[in-house]
C-alpha cells in the first residue's frame, strides 16, 4: 500500500481544518455585516483577511508586478487566467480594489462561502441557463456602486497551465458597460494546488497586472476580437512559452 506523501497529510489534517475555520469565522462576520453594510465593503475586508490567512498558512508568497498601472478610484473589469482555486485568494490579497467575482451559480450553495457570495454582492451565474438581461442589470448595479469585477473567462481551471480560449460573453458586458479591462497573468498557482488533487504545497506565485484596455471605442461585435487580444496579453505574461499552447 502506497503511503500518501507529506503534503497530502499536511493538507488533510492541517490546512483543510484551518481554512474551514477561517471560512466559518470570516464568512459569518461578512454575513452579519451585510445587515448594515449593503455595499459589502466590510465583507470585502473579511474576504481579503481570509485570502491572506490561506496564503500564509499554506506558505504561498505572491510577487505583484504592474500594480502602478492602475488608477486609484477607477472601476475595472479584471480578466485573469485560471490555474488553481488559489487564484482567488491570490488576487484578493494582491489587488487593493473593492472586488466582486463572477462565478458559477453552484458556488452559492456551499456553506458559509456560498452564503458570503450571495449576501455580499458577488455575481453568480447559471451557465446552463444564463439570464443575460439580469446579469447586465446586476453588473451595472455593481459598477454604479464603484465596485470592480473579477472574471475567469476560460470558464474552468487549467489542468496543465495552458491558457484556454477566452469566452466572449464577459467582454461583451464590459463593452456595454464601457469599463476598462485589466488583463491579469497568474503564474505558479497550479504548483500550489493542481486541479483534481487534494494536495497543497508552499510556493511562489507571480501576479502580473497589465496595462488597462479601454473599451469605449469597441463595438459589441468586437467582443470576440477583444477577448482574443486580452488572452494574448495574458499569455505573453507567462514565462513558459509552452503554457500558451
């Protein structure tokens, strides 16, 4: 019988209980805060604290490059490649903006995490039956409150680090809302926790913040070309050419 490696034991008996405790405590605090903080600013602080704790407990260091390219006070749509479930805590910890994610509706059914997402302004989408009108209305509400959005347009995590095609739907919403898009390249998170494996490892993640792409002159019909252009920028931020195939 093969004995599981050290990092498996560390994940199952230390990291998962610790992360569960963080999620319960901070998730409860964020839900309570939603009773008096309708914009979710305090809840976002809970999400950032949750992210920092997860990264620190796991032993993940994040190097951020290009943050000076962003303009304080502006609302953005952050578009990132998706290598690992650690991408979310990496981005929340590293980007000092009020962030809300666009995620699959099934996440909203998870205890504490899902309740936090539903109560604090995140946008959950049923991918099988998307309500484009409702999504755009909620998107505009978030923008009107000065909140920025995070989108993973591949739709799923990469198993090998290769960047998949970017779906154009999110770009169309950004174009209609006339919001600048910020490409983000996440590199190294898949080595912290690989898709399909219940094992985490300490590591170093590099987050590259690229120059914002303005959408004010882009027409709705140009969303697909915009998606490909942003994907090329994200891929260019990876140090390994093989990851772009």
